[in-house]
């Protein structure tokens, strides 16, 4: 059994390490963030920051915070230069939904779903920069 644990650890350590950041339970619908992340996917990190800073959406503000955190992680924890980074992956997954009631006619009610999101951004270095 210990051999299998050791093999798993070796396989995990052999995988390339990427700088990433994740924001969980962001109070905005995933569909509103998806199109914003589509704009920055594959771009250089500095260019992606410029795009997000000039967008007026709340989703862009939340995505910018995650991107800046990923850049700081790459710079401080992995020693990578900011100029060589690009957005390798940028995706959003849905988090839990808050269920609220809205009063309707004849004593009935409608369910209102307040959605949350988990935003993840992964950075990598440009090869041959």
C-alpha cells in the first residue's frame, strides 16, 4: 500500500506547476463572467490586466482581482517574471445557489435563485518569449 502512495506522490510532483488563483463564492452568475474570461484567455498577463481594468462590469472587477492574485503568486512564490506570463486557463464554475422567496398572488410564492461562482485563472510562462 505504501508503494502506491509513493507512486502517486512521485506522479504528482512530476507534473508541471502553474501559478494560479481562485475566488470562491463570488456573488455573481457564472454566465455573466464567462464572456469576460473568454476575452482574456490566451493573452499575456499585462494585456489581460489592461483589458479588465477598462471594462465597466462587476464580473471584470472580480476577475481582475483573481488575475492580479495569480500574477502575485507567480512572481512571489515561483519567481517568474511578469512580462513572460500569459493566461493559460481562465474558467468559471457555478457555486451554490441561495434560494429566496418572492411573494405572489393568492398566498403563493416564487423561488428566486441567487447564483454564486468560482473563478479560476491559471498562468504559464511564454516559451521562447
